[in-house]
C-alpha cells in the first residue's frame, strides 16, 4: 500500500510551496488507494505545535483534503528516539563524543587553514579510554568513510550518487542534553510510519544521504524519494512574501477558489499534455510524481488569476452564492440570484471581484461616476433616455433578461436609435458608472420597478 506524508515544521501557517508537496503526496496516496499522513516536525520545542497543526488542518479543510489517522507530533516521541540512540550505541554503530566546544572550534579552524572541508575528525570514533570529566557527551553515528558512496534513485531527479568525503562526517544524532537531531528522527519516523514514498522539496536533498545512513545503521527499509524542485519567483529567486502571498489562507481572503489554487500548484512543475485546467478527479487520474519536472518552476500571479477565472466560469452557482458570504454578500434569497451569478461569472476573476461588481447592482446608486457622466450624458443621450423612460412606463411588467432585451431593441428600432446612445446612460442610471455586466441582465437583476426608479432618479438629477 502506498503511504505518503506531509511533514511540516511548525510555522503557524501553511506555505503554498508546502501545499504543493502536500497535494502531490495526497494525490499519489489517494490515486493508489493508500494513506496520506501528517507529521509535525516539532523537535524544536519553542514553537507551538498544536496551533501549527490546527493551521495546517484548517488549510487542508479549505482545500477539501484531509490526512489519514491522527497527527503525529515528533515532540511526543522522544522516548522512542532515545531507544534507537541506545540501540545504535549498544551495537557499536554510534558512540559518545566528548569534544568540547573549544576543541571543535580549534579543529574547524585548523581544517579551514588547510583549505579542507570542516568536518568532525573521528577523534572519539574508536575511543576506549576514560572520558574527560565535566563534559556532557553528544552521540555521533558512524557514517561510511573513505571514498564510499551513498547512492539512490530519486523518482524525479534520477540516479544520484553522493561521495561521503564531500558531504558527510560522523554527525550528531543526540545532543548533550539527550534530545535527538533532525535527520535522525525523520528517518526513524518515515520508516516507523510505514512510508513507501517520500515526496518533499529538493531543499531537503542534502539531508537524504544522512537519513540513508540512519536507515542503514538501524536496518530500516528506505522509502522511495521524490525531491520536488522549488517554486521560484519570476526573477529566479526563492519565493518570498514580496512576490505574492505565501500563506495559503491569504488566497481565500483574496477570493480564490481552493480548486483553482490546487490547479495552479499542480501545474507548477507538472504537466499532462497541454491541459491547463484540472478538476480534483482529473488530478487524481493523471498525477504521477515521476512526471514532475526536474527543474524549478516559476510563480506566476497572472496565471493563477486566469486559472481562477476559468474555474469561476464552470463553478456551480450554489457554490459561488455560498462562497461570497465570506465577503459579506448574501444573495441566497435574491429572486434573481442565478442571473446575478451568470452575469458576473464571465467577468469576475475572483470572488472578491465578483462581490465588487455585484455591489453597485444590488445597492441603490448613491452617486454617479463623474467621468462617465461627462463622457456619456449629453443633450442627445438624455433626450433618448427620457423617451425610453416614457415608453417604459407604458410597458407591461418585465421579468426576464430576454424581455428587457426585446423591449429595448423594439424601442431603438421605433425611434431609429443606436444602442450606443442609450447603453452607457442606462448603465450610469443602474449602477452609477459605465461598468456593468450585460445591460439586460443588469435590468433583470434590478427588476422592472427598480429600473424605472433608477432612470427617474438619473433624469431628476441631470434633466430636472
Ligand atoms: N519539516 C520539513 C520542512 O518543513 C520537511 C521535511 C521532510 O519533508 O522531510 O521543510
């Protein structure tokens, strides 16, 4: 059974880069009817890990995916890690190192003076003497030495080979206060949690050889690794807050659909032909981590906006009606709610824009946009609007967009008028500016009586 995981360090929010690796892990597990687990890497106890886990779960919930089983907190597993440290000590695969801070510093300086890579020199690797007094020892693992290689096949990057001389030494697995170190616990947890596939950012690639040393020393199974290249900003640097929001929940506040954000993220670094728009079902059907690009991808805010707009066009109206409540707009009881949604879904790229565009239609116009008035209201257009209003007062009550359209077109024809003369003045009357969706849909939403009142108000103001 495929088992994947998301293993964030507690930062208090879910980073969009994290959401992408979580998505990849989730999809790969679910596609294979496996499990997707959540582990909080909180060995640094200064952070509030419960809150961090809640933030992750809230973001998952918004994205409509969930992890399996209970959250695993590394901070609650110290006793277990200690057992493994002891096991390695007992088997002679790890040892106490009594080097003092000063000795370590002196060793490093001497290596640097000789232009060598700073590394632990193995002083206590085979030590059998009496330990120096007053030093609380660390525990170091015996790493392979002398030109050995650590090799593995990465699901994305292919065959990788690391020369231990270039990057490893007998690294610390337990600090002098007994707490275990990062790479040690990650390897133990990934193995004990039964992971088959570890999908994570390639900023962790240099940790993998160390973790493999731990797996091997403990005789644990090594999962398959997929190191996903980073998301960079358009300048090719690490994505930061300046490039756009990094907190997933900020995208909710900006009016994005979670479906669109996930669609955007899956495409950052993965493709399926030239398809751009994916539903969750399609992602599940097509995603395979082996198809993730081996090179970094670039964050593109315009693309996200475009993807969101595509999702808006096909989103069930009930969902839009529900989601705009978050932005303070409730149209669930409006008799023309479907017309509102369909008139605006073609124009609004985000839910926030949707609400901004809907507001002037749903609220009675309090003021008129000066520029629009200057540009479109003149003797000719006001006279035309007056005539339209006179004719409109005689008309039977209209309900549908098509009725408003038929009436208006007939009026134009009878009076030999072009829509150009009337369209913008009608918009100004209805929403206060020259910007609105289709005028007939706008009329329909405002309703027959409302439209009469709006035109009358404009005429009173500009043609008293
Ligand atoms: N805790 C690490 C992070 O937040 C991830 C470790 C891993 O995926 O192995 O970057």
